[in-house]
């Protein structure tokens, strides 16, 4: 027997794991014959640890063989082992086989199924328990109430509460907290408040439930008041109030509470740091974010996945992409050593979203491509971010590939993903595909309708946008402020002055939406494009919006369009007073002077601009050819195919002159001879991009060009004649709208 006892002593040594000795035949035999009943009853190890199924079955077999299974305590211990090991099918089978079952047996099975969310099973077991005449205890009732709250079964939960009162069950603080949590989660707030006031004993969990309840309904002041009344504030209480206040949009109040927590001396845990990082991200407080990052490094908890992704999100939202990429690269190296798919997926999604947010679209595309190559799962957030990048950068080819990926991976195109696709196709010049997505998407919401209306507006399809809005309004869906921006823009681009005025009035008087800067700017643009400059001036003064520079900028643009120099001088004076360092007003006024051939005045404006240190952003045009974006500026000689581009462009302009095209030298903003002016016009960035597109694509392929400024009159005419001569469709997106050139005509009907 000595070898056997030595093996047993070694097995129960605190420095070793006893599980691996259970398969030892000698030990197993001894357990079965000598101490099996004692071991099951006394050794808490088994009922507090998760054992392999084979080991649990072995113990079960031994208990049946030696008869100890008939002992209810032994059976309950074995039952607990099955439940802890999450072998619920075996646990349920064992439960059904047990001839004797007490309240502990029922509580174990109810709690086990409650933990895995099998709420329906729990409620049926609770019913069977009562039919068997077993009186549930506080633990059983807590599990049942948890399931009622998960299912939002207010009626059943109230019945459980009534049963507790009728049967005189002692209400300890744990059970009362379960009841309180049940009423809160089932949104019976009055019952929750009544129960809270009647509770004789309240712990931190009690207060946290009620604080959270007030936060959930948006009553921040009451939640903070309850928090102030809390005598002992633990870290969970601080986390609840700070996070809840922040989620309700009171970021500054949340920050004040965070400072109070520091003064109180309560130590931060992982959740606190995560909440703090989200808070400073929403406040875009980089310095405070860096301090919190430093504390995290000091505490050594930077390995926590949620915290690391929160740090990444912080730097992205604060525009510190170098730091964000540094954090991401460190995370990516760690992912190479261990598999953590959810954390990895979130980190890739965050960095791509950050790159898009900071307009680093090409880096976003490269990162997304790398993500695909590494076979990392692409979630809906990543897809939405990269679609947004395609929309903003005008990259239709990649957008179509992402759309194909969505279909391949089986992501459901709901209203939100559908609206992103509509926006992408709309901004990339493919209105037909935007319409197709709109028609195919079920459960259309306000976001989807707004995206479709805005896309029509961007393409100058004012009548279609208005018809969509009217149909939508008849369906009873309430538009928001963004919807009206789309509708008013559509009216402006299509010259629908009367309709635009009616919708502006409808927005205020029927839907109660207070106009913002964008709405006022749309109205100024509506009047201005139509040549009603005096009406624009009147509208600004009647609505007391003379402090809004965007409105004056739109007004000045209209003055340039209609070449009203006198009005332009007054408007520019007002605009320069509001924004003396904005290049736009100087350029517009100088251009107006130039069109009137008042070269001295134009030069004076340019000199004033230079003396004040105001710099103009150069005009750029870009085109995508074979997944590569080519960017051009006026007179650009940096492209590898520059000789071929300029040679073709020169020949093309010669052929266009033969069919009636002539350069509009009036739009040249310099005092030069007409021939030299025509040369300058020939080098505009959109013409260079068009020439490159023609020589690089098949004859039937539409040419898609993006420009960061408004297309000038001369380039507009150039595109019309080119589309007619070559029978090519040319699609140009400038800073304001789309122009579809086909058969010598433009979709804007020369109204832009």
C-alpha cells in the first residue's frame, strides 16, 4: 500500500494538478473502493473547477458503481461538476435520472441554464419545480428573475414577485437587487422606484442599478444626484456614472466626475481606463489622452484588448495618425504571436476608420488591401469606412470591388449599409447603381431616403429628388435636417426657386426643424444661381444671418457667375471682414475683376492677399486608371507620360476647333495676350486628366474625373465638344456637383 499512498500524497500536493492522476488505474481503484463517497462530499475542488468531460464521466461511473450516487449530497456535487463544465446535455440527463432532488438540485440546474442564456428552459424548470412541490430559495429566484428580464417578460416576473410575497420568502439584498434589476430592464420604472424606496438595506449594487436606470432614460441630473447620495463609492459606481453621463452627451460633466474620482483616491481598473479613453476621444483632448496612456503603461495593463483599441481610437480621433499607426503596428506584431480574432478585427477596423476620418484615403486603401491579403475577417464597420473613402475620393472601381466582397461574405445590406453604398455610387458618378441599391434595400429608413435624395441633388436631378421627397412624405416617414439639405440643394442645382422656398418654409413650420448654416447657404445659393441677387441680399438681412460667412461666400460666387462686380465688391468687403485669412473671397473677387478686364483691380486684390499671407490651394484633378490614382495640377509636367499627354491634348484641341470650340480667354485671370491666354487654358488640370483618360482607356469606357474646385466655363465647353467629337461619356465631379457630358451636352444644362 505504500506506493499507493505516496501517489495519493503527490496527487493532492498543492503544487500539482490532481486531475491528471485520475486516469491512474491504481488511484482510481482505491477511490472507487475506499474513499469515493468521502471524496465527492468533502473535496470542494471538483465542484469549483471545470473538469474534462471524460473525467467527469469517470467520476459519475464510479459513483454509480459503488452506490454513492444514491447519496443526494454526492449526486448534487457531481451535478455541479457537470454544470461547471458546461456539459448541460449530460447535466440535464443526470437531473432527469435522479430519483431524489432537493432545492439545491433544482437551483443548480436553473442557474446552469440561466448562465448560458437558455431562458425558456429556465422558466419551464421553474414551473416544474413548483409542480414537484419544491420551494425555491433566493438563488433560484434570482436566476429566474434574470431570465425574465432577458426575455422582457414583465408579466411572468411580476408573478414571481407576487409568489415571493405570498410565500413569505425572506427578501435579502441580493434577491431585492434581482427584482430591482428586473423591473429596470423591463422598463417598469415606477415599480423600480417604488421598490428602491421600500428597501431597508441597500448596497453599492442597488445604487448602481438605480443610477444606471436614470441614465438609461436620459435623466442625468437625477442619476448624478443619486450618485452624490451614495455613502461609499466603489470603482464600479464611478464607472457607471462616468460612462452613463458620457453616453448621454454630457462629456464635460463626465470629465468633471473623472477628476473627482482621482481626488477621491479610488483606483482605476481596466473599465475605468477604457471609459476615460473613450471620453477624451469624444472631447478630442489629446494631451489628457496621452496622460491616461502614460498611466496605463505605468499600471502595465496595455495588453488588455479593449484598452489597446481605445488608445488606437483616441489617436485616430485626435488626428495623430503617426501615433495611431505606431500603436497599431505594435498590436499587429502581437497578433502574429497569438490568435485573437475579435481584437484583431476591431484594431484593423479602427485604423482604417481613422485613416478615412483624417482624409488619408490612399493609406486607407492600402491598409484595407493588406487586411484582405492577411485573410482577417472584414466586419460591417470596416466595410462602411472603406466605402466612405471610395465615395470621398471618387474611386468607383474599388467601391465596386468592396460591394462584391459584401455580397461574397454574406453581409446583409440593411438600411445603413445600403445608404453607404448609395452615397458611394452617387459620389462616384454612377447614379443608376445608386438607384438599384435603393430599390433593392428593404426597410428603408430616413438615412437611406436622404442618401438617395442627396445623390440625385449631386447629379442635378432636381425633379427626381423632389418626387422622392414627396413620395416619402406621403408614406409618413419624418425627414430630418440632413434630408432638407439634400432637397434644397437639388432645387438650387435645378433652378427650382419656387419649390425650394416652399420646402424651406415646410421645414420650419410643419416639421419644426430650425434652419442651420447649411440650410441658409442652400437658400442663398438658390436665389443667387437664378440671378436673383437682390433677393439673396434681402434673405440674408430678413433672417439675421449676416454673421454666417458660408452664406456670404455663396453669395459672392453667384456675383461672379452673373458678373455683377458692384455687388461683388460689397459682398467681398463683408466676407473679408468675417474671414480675412480665407483665400476664397480674394480669388473670387480677383476673378470677377479679371472677367471685366479690370486688370489693375485684380492685381490689387492679389497683392492684398499676398501681403496678408493668405495662400491659395491649387486646383487639382485626378483620375483612376487600373487601380491607380493619377493626380494633375495646371501645367503639370510631373507625369511619366507627360509628352504623350501634351501631344495628344494639342491635337485634340485642334480637332475641337474644327467643330466649333473656341477657348474662352476671358476666364484667364492674368493680363496676357489672347493667344497666350488660350495656352494657359489648355493646361488646366481637368483637361490634362481628360487627355490621359482618353489615351489610357478603351473607346467605350466612360472617363471619370474628380476636381477639388469648380469647373471653369472653358473646361466645361471643352468637355462638351470632346464628348461629341469622340462619342465618349465624360463624368466630372467638381466641388459642387456632377457633370455628365454626352453627345455634346451636359446634364447640368449649362446651369451650375
